[in-house]
C-alpha cells in the first residue's frame, strides 16, 4: 500500500526569494507544466489442461449441482473423520481411472486442503462398526477450495435472501474434486468400500460433502448395503444419544472406520429426517461420488460407438471460461501391416461433446462424464463384390486431440 505524507512535511529543494507584500510574508514560485505516461497490463489466462477419462462410470451418485438439497460437514461439528459407503460397481468392476466427489463450501474462505480418497475390499458384516477389508488404493491431493459467493451462506446478503427463500443456494460454492488413479494400474472388484477423509482435524465445518438420495439418484451401479454407511470419528462419539457422531448413523460411532445403520431413532429424532418433530421420516442419504473406469471397449467395423469422457483442469489463479470442447483425430499409430490401404481417420465418426457454457474455478478440475461424445469405426460398404479392406486398423491406436474454447 502506498503511504501518503502531509504536504506540509514536504521540502522542495529549490532556492526561493523572500518578498514583502501586503498581507504579510509570501514565497515565490515558478509556474511549470509537464506530462507523463503509464500503463496497466492485462493478464492472460493459463491454458486449460484436458485429460481423457475412461469409458462410462462404474458407479455414479452425483447429480446436477444446482439440485443438491443436503450436504455433510466433517470436523468439528459432527466429529467425523472419514465418511463413505459400500457399493456395487457396474460390469463387475474394472480398471480404475478416477474418483469424483461432489463438494460444497458455505464459507467465503478458500484455504487449500489435503483430502484423501481410500478404496477398500468390502469385508464382512459382524455388527455395527464392522470394518472394511484390505486397502486397495489410496490417493491424497491438496485441493484449492473455491470461496463461497456473496460473502458465504451465513453472510449478511444470503441470510437476508433466505428470509424469503429458505431453499436458496445463495452463498454456496458447488464444485467437484477429482482423485486421479490412472497411474496406479488398479483393477477394482465388483464390490468396494470407499472413504473420504480430510487431513486436518480443525477444518472449518463449512466445507461439506454433497449428499444424494440412495433410493432415486444412483444412476450407475448400486448400494451394496442400503440403509448403511461407513463412518469414523476423531475419538469416538455417542451417536445413539444424539451426539455429534450420530448425525448420519444414530449409532455409537468409534474412531475406527466402520459400517453403521442410518435408521432414524424415533425417540431422539437422531439422523437425517424430513422433520424436526415426530413422526420422523428418514431420508436415505449417501455421498455424491462417481467412480470411473480407465478403459474403453475396442472399436470394430460397424461395432457400437464408444463414449469419450474427459476432465478439464484450470492450473491458473483466476477462473477460466469453458464454452465447448472439440475432439478430433490427430493421428493413427501402430497400424497393422496390411496389403490394403492405410487406416484412415475418415473411417471414424466422432460425435462431439455437449455444449458446456460454463467456467472452471482456479485450481479446480471439472469432469464431463458422460460428455455425450463418442467414436465409432464405420463398416465401409462393399465395392465390386468385395468387402472393403480395413485390416490396417486392427490393433491401431487412434490418437485424439481435445481443444477447448
């Protein structure tokens, strides 16, 4: 900040003449003029990074960010240290590409936070608190958390808005975080347990995991144990009597990550319900998570089109506009030795992604899955009684170029 001084403290290094005039003493001065120049530099946006994801999701409970009604805070308000679910993956599992977790920030602060995503074998049920099986994969990343708009959910502006519209999303930053497992070469079984953990015991309770409805909003895969969730607390809390650990489970939750019933306690009203007074109607809530595979099925002449999904990362420090992503074939490599013609890009049909018309927050990754894009290998028509020779495409790699605008 520039510091300004009072004019009376300035000393001008110019000789002056003393003159006597009516009204007392005065100082002579010289009239002068001058000019100067300056400039303001416009910044440039950092280039977006686009990464291809695998095929269709193996599990998906995420929904349109504008339609989330519930989210779950971690420490210190609920005492929660790790939170997750036991799920069945579509197709019996498969190679793991990435995991997307839908988040919400209610506060205008945006301190970066390390968050961990763990994936376990399912384990066996032996009663409340049953632990998952062995750890399959883990990934920890430090995410830049976007600040909530309008001073935050509890700020003056949004508090006033909710007086007339209690369901307003004013002051909530809805965003996704993505854990990249593509380099770990992991194949998931058909049933897994995942857990989301904040690596900071004093994190503000305004940073929440979004929740979706177990019964109606799982679009891919399914819940392995409907009515149960996995949770652990920092030191164990008494959820059965309405303590901080029982906001979801209504159970005595321990500091060890385990599975608990989410049934509402009709006596205390503990649990996520549609009413704060009896009778209590339970809401079947689960974390909003997407688990993607890292593979696409092979292309064959006349075979089904394969989906092309991708993520867009903004490594810069300011939001970046993202209107469209265009996919083209840059080259075809590793072609099969054939006496026929070379594998040609014109033999492939690409359906472009849906228009996005949005933006990517600074330091964040936006996932487009399903994107609406796909690629297929045409079955060329018969000419002169002979089938077209497309042998050169056997085993070839079709290299794709993603361009954002």
